[in-house]
C-alpha cells in the first residue's frame, strides 16, 4: 500500500529553500578498476596479494588505503611496512581483524593508478570458492574484487626455471635436467608424495622409465610411472624437507626431443602448484643450441681418449654472477671421468682456490672462497693433478657450467683426434705419465664370481697379473666396469673390498663402474688381487647369460683386460686369487693420532685406551659414525651436546649439528651430511669425515690393527 503524501511544514520548507545548493551531500566517489590477484590461489595456501586500482579522488599524505579480506581468510597481525611492496611511499601499516590499513606518506592525485603487493601474512581460505576482497581509501568508498580459490590441483606458479638438454636436435634422444624449482610459500617435499612432470609431447616418452635413470635433488628415486605425456615420481625419504625441486633424466631413460622444431616448455606439478619452465628451442637441423647463449671454449692438455688431462676455460654468465661462498657446478660428459676423491688445491676460480670441492656422479661442485670477488666472468682451471680423465670413446663432447642459476654449455671439443684448440694452452703441459711396463702380461688374468645365482648378491674376485704403471695409494684406482643387467649399489663400504689382502682406502660408484682406491702402493709389474665380498650387495643379472666384466686403471690408457663370467650356470673351476705377499711397509701412524675401531667402544691415544659411551659403526654401508664424545676426548675439541643439538668448536670455526637432520652448519654455511645425526643411547652419533674434512684433520687406515686413525 502506498504511503500517504504529506505537505512539508512551512518552517521546514522555508529552511530548505534558504539553504545554499552546495550544502547538499555529494555522491561519494568509488575506486575504479579494482583488481586483487593472489600469487598462489590454492586453498589454505599462504600467498602474496597484488592489489591495483585507479583513484577517482585525490589522496593526501596521512590518508589511508584499506584492504579488507573475507572472514575466511587468515590475516597476520604482524604485517608491517617491510611486507608491503608499493609504487608509492608508505608511512605505516596497521592490521585490524581482516583489514590491512596503509597510511600513505605522499600526495596522490585523481586518475593515478595505484598498485602494491602484500608479500607476507595472508593465508587463503581452507575451502575452494569465490571470495570478495574490498578496497577503499579515506576519500573513496570500497569496491570489491572477486578472488577464486581453487583446490590445490588448480593453483599455479609463473616462476620460470631452466631446461638443460644434452641435445637440442629434433627427434634425438637426450638427457633432461629441470630446475632448480623453488617451491611456493611454505611448501616442502614430503616422503611418498608425488611430483608430476608434464612433457611437451607424449611421443617423447617411452612406455616405461627405469627409476635408476631419474634423480630428484641429486638422489635416486624408487618409483617412476609413465602415463601419456606425464611422468609421476614418488618423493623418496632422502629429500624430505627440501624446499626445491631439481629433476634429472639420464639419456638412458629413453626420452626423445619433440620430432619437430619449435619452442616448448615443461610443466612440473607438486602439491597442487604447477611450475612452468622457460621456453627452450628444438632445432630441425640437428644443430645443438643451449639454454644459455654464451658458449665457452674448453682447453685440454691431452685430448686423447681415456687420457688424464687438465681442463681450462673462461665462461661469461652475463647478468648472473658467481659470488663468494656460492657454488659453481661443472657437468662432465660421463661419471667415469671424475675420480672419487677430489682436492680443492687442484682447482682454481679466477686464480683462487675454492673453499671446497666435491663430486656426485658426473658433476663437480666448487664453492667459491670467502675472499672471492663477485664476477660474471669466471676462469676455471682443473689441473692435471685433479685426475680427471677424458671419455674412453673418441668423439665430440661438451661441458656444462652453472653459476648464479644460469647454465652455459661449452663449444664441442674433440676426444681422440687432433689438438682441441689451436690457441696456446694457458697452463703448462705436465710431464707425460710413465710408460706402461712392456713386460706385464695379463693374458692369464682372471675374474671370478662367488655366486652365479640369478638376481642374487655375489662376490667378485679379480686377479691382475701385473699393473703396467704403478698405482699410488689413496690417489690412483682400479676401475671395474660391470655390464648392463648387474645392479650396483650406490655405495660400497671400503671394508667390503680388499686389495692384496688389505681393506681398500675408498670405493667410489659411478653407475655401472666401481672405482677402488688401494690403501697401499702397487708398483709397476706387481700383481693386484681384488676381492669384493658379497656383503657389498652387487646383484647378478636376472637373465641367464654370459657377461663381460672389464678392468681399467687410472694410470693406463685403454682396457687392461675383460673376462666373461657365466650367470645362471655353474661357475668354471678356477682358483680363488690369493693375497700377494706383503711388499709394502706398514702404514706409519702419527704419534698424535687417535685410533678407533668400528663396533668397538673405545679409542686409543698415546698408547692408552679410553672408553666411549657408544661404539663407532658404519651407516648406509659407507659412512663411519662416531660419538660426539670422541671429538671432545680424543681430539681435544670443545664439544657441547644434548639430546637435540651438537656444537664442535675449533679455533674460530664452529660446526653445529641437529639430531635427526642430514644438514649441518659450518659457520654461516650449510652443508649436507652423508648420513643424518642420530641419538644412540643418549649420545649423538656424527659422520666423522664431515667433521675432520671441515676442521682440517686427516683420516687414515692402519691395516695392522684394523683401526681408523685421526690426526692433525
């Protein structure tokens, strides 16, 4: 029913008539083109938020801008000016409930486009849906912008990451490296979760991929599934807690480049976030291009196949720089080129010795020293003494170098042909290695298995009649190459391998290659009898056949000899190799050394024996763990520990460990341990080499007493 209309009282009508027109309230202005965009729109994800709008009225210094989030959001009370990235000056930030209130510190005019980012402190609603976020100013009414929150599988990230391929030619088989991918927000890798890699074309993928051909953050994975254009990878426990992803598919995985030239990208999905790579170009002609534009020239002191050689080059990383305490990574063509033990003194970066050098597979990691001057131009010298050997097969090869997140690929260099470069070698050519002893004859050398059972562990006995060039203890090695079908563990403990009856100093595994470093010198023309016990867990092939095992040494070019062994059939009768007579003097143990034995709860110092709370032991088949007590009482280092942390102090160096973690800190630098620190009977157990290598101690093996000794 319509309300009745009444005449205004005469007094009120007169008053209105007398009021100036400008006193009538004006229509309030509203902001224009308001947009609110999350960086991560996944449900219950912490995200930064980009806000932009256009002013319809002036905004003066001291006025405010208010962003009000829906009640389902979580807004931190600790948001401050440091969490706001704006294109105008901000005086202060205040949080009231779901409101973030910015006080501006300059005058802004009608028509100005305003944009800023709340970088931290906002967590999305737990449920997917559409939510309103309101924006207003002191002089303009609020306007809303809808934000769609999706289930975790729909959120995405636009951060590009590098793609590195061994070949850029269409249709060619190639190794693939993706990353480093920094996970969004507070994401970390979790054991048994899945990472999905979406390839540009399903025709690139084989029907199956062997888990041994895939590495995640440098570690082998256990489960790989192929489905159309997707590869699912199960996260192993070894990378749990990592906040980044680096994926490597070896060439033997069977992945081929797209069959047609063009620009492509990869996508990686984890925890509902999709990470898309930078574009890479596949060429039709087969000419190889790199994801980086600056190729560099590699100089070798000896380009012969299988030869030991120095490697020298100058790389320009353009806008990226190598900085002090950061890593430069060299990627060699194959893992068997890189010895198991490296010394930082055999490398230089712009003339300076790296802080540390380590190897994993075909990669060498060099940490720039603390006094290194940041530079995009880096001269790398790998000296002849580093014992890098050339590929054993003649051909054309490249190196890759990564610094500051950028990977460069070298120009191709030739192995087995003429001199690599006509330019003078920037480093002096070392004297040639001794010639092999012509009197050595390995025609009757033998290789025998202790078990021929299919798929079962076997010991391996190798009887070398004589090495052509002598081997120096702890530096040179004998290399056994097992054919495809054998399963070689990632680690073999030196205690499972003997050379002439003495435990090996070190054993390195590079795919199907096992490198054995003896604990004693082996002169030229001297026999070397190698025994690998079944406890090393080398598994025979699962298919009955005859297989050939090859033997090399680090000091001789080419194959020493190869022998066929039968698997799944009776082993031929042949005598097991006998230990050669002891020809070398016993190792001299320094008088100041502290000695201990694995599985024995004591140590010896200056001829006296002292108890340990927990006996040292071997973890992961190769890592010697000792109690924190050893560093305090045997090495006289200031050592503090409780059930959760350990601190070891030597001069100005401080090492800090956390029980349960495989990470430690040396000063301000984080290092990765070969095995996590564990608490055993109330005592933290620590990898001994992680301490000795970082604090300047040396470790040796006394075969006479079967003891490890540590000294400085």
